[in-house]
C-alpha cells in the first residue's frame, strides 16, 4: 500500500532505521532515533549498496543495535523513559544543525556576502 496523505513526522516519538536519510528529519525535530542493522558486519564490509554513510553510526543521533533482542531492549528502555534520548544524542542533534531565527534570511546574507 502506498500512503497518499501527508505524514506529520512530529506525530512520532521514535524513528527506527537502518540508514535512511529520514534520520535527518527526525534529528531536526529532536526525536529519538534507533539504528537497527541486523547485518551490520556485511554492511561495513561492502556487501550493501551503501558501505559508508554521511555520519558514522557510532557517532550519530542514536544508539546502534544489531540483533532483535537488542532492538527490543532498546525500544523498551526508551519507552520507559518517555522516549527521551541520551544527552550525547541530544547534543549531537543540536550541534549538527545551524540554528537561526530566519533560515531564509541567514542563507540570503551568507550568499550575499560571499566573494565571487
């Protein structure tokens, strides 16, 4: 089934992914992220289309789990804490994005002040 209506990402408290670029949307919203890659050994040795990501998973926006029991445990722990993520992951999210009151104005000023 294809979803034909708009999805409101802010409705979700947790994003579980392997290596989807949607992780940046959830990080921008400061939502909990959990990376679940059951075939991580194959992933890092190059047996996937992607073997290197924009961000190292070990230093990214959420914990990395590689088996089903670990993913269940991680979800359970997050749920017990009302999906509040670890401080290190909050820091990484906050430090990753350029924060400004008006992104459009900031971009305009940056482009205007660049030398050709």
